[in-house]
């Protein structure tokens, strides 16, 4: 999914490396914070939430690896480097769909009983194969937009139901998915000026940092409303 040429300017390399590293560390922190709670409670929603952010961490670890290969490339890229980069692209595609599906499942699993770990894995693998081998990254955009629409429908549904507590975390999920698509879909990146791209990076880091803060607050207070 990389849209950069084999050699990239030093300033762009530093900006993207710093961004990828920040998202990787924040995602890993969210995963580690929720791991003990999920192991103790065996709550399916927490498990899907946890897997989603582990997937985010793996996505940006792969992107760090890809970026490092690009930064180290000479004018002619060795065959092994090309193969490793392509394998990394496939993993990015798979974990992208896996992250989105698990993020949605974290609050929809009670409503849709058909949600299972194996089905999420197989569907994500199928989408990744189609995107990678047919070179159709537009599918990522379509799936991401469908996830956003589904999330909005769930927000409206809960607001109109008898559930009096509305969690602002749904709004954070919307922002998270939006920044995620902005960052990963090549067609969007190609049309985005560098200053706007940097602003998107700052917004994305802010959302991940807020989720970290929210989780720490929930675990510290045990407030049901926060949960």
C-alpha cells in the first residue's frame, strides 16, 4: 500500500517514522492495559477491543519496517527487499481489515451473535487477498466507510432507545476510523497536501492518546458510565 518512491526525502522520512512509532507505541499501550482485565473477566467485548489495538500496533510496526527499507534503499532495490516489502504490504492489508472488524465487534457482538473469531479472521484474510493480489485498495476505503456508517447507525439506535447513558467513546471511534482511512488509503494520500497530512497525523495521535487516557481513567475509577 506504500505510495512513496524507494527513496524518500529525509524530512518526510523523519516525520513519518516519528508518526508510525508514536501510533505503534500508543496502540501497544492500549493492548497491554486491557490484557490483564480481559484475562480476568473473559469479557468478549474487551477481547475484541484488545485485538483491534494489537492489530493497529502490528500495522504500524509493518509500516515502520517498510519505511526503514525505503530509507535504506539505493537507486536499485534488491529483489529480497522488494519481496519483504510486498509481504509487509499484505500483512498491513490483513491487519487493517482485522482491526476494523474487531473494533466494530467490540460493541456489536451482543447484537450480532454470528460474530466469531474464525469468521472475523477469514473475512479479513479474504479482503486482504483481494486488495493485495488484485491491487484494489479502494475496497479498503469502501469497507472503512461502511464501518463508519454502521457506527453512526449504532449511535443513533442507542440514542433513540431506552439506554440513557451515551458514551462519547463512539465519537472517538468515528474519529479513529476516519483518521485511519485518511492515513492508509493511497488515493487519499496522493491528493493530500503535506501540511494537511501532518495535521491528520497530529489528529490521529491525539485520538489514540485520548483512548489511552480514557482507559486509564476507567480502570482507575471503575465507573460504569465511563465504560
